[in-house]
């Protein structure tokens, strides 16, 4: 049976099936640097998240908010 591609893919699934993803991954710099940036930034974001969610930091945050709620003289 011959290849019977639509002249214009009307449905979303036909558009996805005919999208040249391999060409985009090989020929556009954005994809390469996006993956590199995720690999480089993930450890930094993880350490920031770990530090900000530490019990000491949560206690300090609660103390600051408690002082804000106190009535002023």
C-alpha cells in the first residue's frame, strides 16, 4: 500500500504524527541548551529547596510571622 499522507493534517493527532521532531532536535540549538541547563540548574534548585524547607528555617519563619501578628504599642 502506498504512503497516503494528508495534504493538510486536520486533526491534532495527524499534526503530531507528521511533526518533524527529530529534525528539530538535531538542528535547533534551543533543545540542546535546554537539556544542558536542566542538568546544571537542577542541583542548585534542589539545594535551595532543601535549605528553605529545613526545620530551622521554618521555625525562624514562624517566629517572624508571630512577631508580625502581635499588636503594636
